[in-house]
């Protein structure tokens, strides 16, 4: 009997040792990765929170366990529900980009792979998510995008971005049955100053005017651009022609007060939608009115 028991117990000993080694191996993999590994139950409560998740979000496993997973998303429950809908429809997700919120309020951009967890009968028992921190990549892409649409000298948006935003803002104004105004500005006397004092002084004056322009419009609403050379533009969403004329006069007054001593003035033209239709038509109308003002200023000086 004793011999029989020994014979039966030998495979169990080997099986137990193999299981322990496999468990330790998997734990070593999970512990060594910097990715955030998280599992939830069917109610969306966190069951497992890896060391990588702790480091990434500054939240201990003890505090995370039992929390509703939607609390980790920057967009909250709305984003968690969206991801869950995708999971139920597709079964798994690869490289889905989303934003998590660290315990100190930092936003962490991640690339997430996720899948439904099922038992042997195929019943869904939870979810598994593995998230890689891509914040540095997203920030680099943002900086490169900013560089591609920004004028190096003035820090304003460039003409390329002006063309794109003009179309976008015009489309929005049509869709919302709103208004959009365009102010086109040319610095009078800039060429003479540039020729007399040199390009460095000319660049300094352009940068100073860009600052005047920024301070003369609504922050986070209006958009200002260096159109090219000594020409600038301002896009004023939800602004009718009369209000845009007031803004243009304010820009001119500030430029005269701050840059007039250097021999600079400015001419401007305003066009608005409605009544002017189309991006090209808006630019042409503003340009025509700007040169009409320039001609009147020249006649007045003659």
C-alpha cells in the first residue's frame, strides 16, 4: 500500500513543481514590464493592478483594487463604456489610443490592447487590459504638428494653417447659421524701415506687431496668422462685419501707439460671411478693401 501511494504521489509532486515554476515565471514577466496590466470583473471593478500600472498612474494596487475602472479614464465613464461596447462587439482590441488619469492629475496617453475574459463555458467573467505609455510620442507629434503650422519668427500660425482654418471656420459658420469675419492687415512703411535699419530690426518689429495682434483679439476664440512678409490676418468666429471693424480699428490704434514712432502704420480690409460666400471670395474682398485703404492713406500723405 505504501509503495502504491508513493507511485501515485510522484506525478503530483512534479505537477506541483511545474505549476509553481510557471506561476513564478508569469509573475516575473508581469513584474518586469513597465506596461500597465489590469483586469476587471463584469461590473468593471478592478481585480488586478500590476506593478507597471502602479508606476504609470501613481496608484498602489491596494488602493486600485475594487475601484471602478472608469475612474482611471480622463473622459470617465463615457470612455469606459465606449471601450466596453467595442470589446463586446469585437471580442478584443489592439492599439486603441486613449487617455488615463494619474493620481496626481497628470494625463497619460496610452496605447491599449484589451480582451474579454471567459470561463471554460465561454461566459464572460471580466476584462484584461494592457496599456503602453505613449505620452512622449504624442507630445512629440504635437510639437511637430505645431512647428508645421507656426511661423518661426512671430510664433503666429502660418499661411498654410490659415487656409485650413478658414475652410473649417467657414464650414462651421454655415452649419450653425452663424457669422465669420476676416481681417487682412498690411504694415505700411515696413519696407522702408527694413531697408534703413536692416533685417534684424525688421524682424523685431514684425514680432512686436504679432504681439499687438495677439493682445487685440479674444483669447481661445479668435485666430491670428502671419499671412506672409508684412501681411497678417485675423479670423473672428461668430463676428459680424460691424464688430470686426471695431476689432480692426483697435488693432490699428494699438499698433500706432506702440510702433508708430518707428514709422509703421497699417492698412486693413474686413470681409465677413455672410454676405460674402466662399473662402477665396472672403480673401479677395478683404484684400481689395485693404488696398483701397492703402491707396487712400497714400493720397492723404501726397
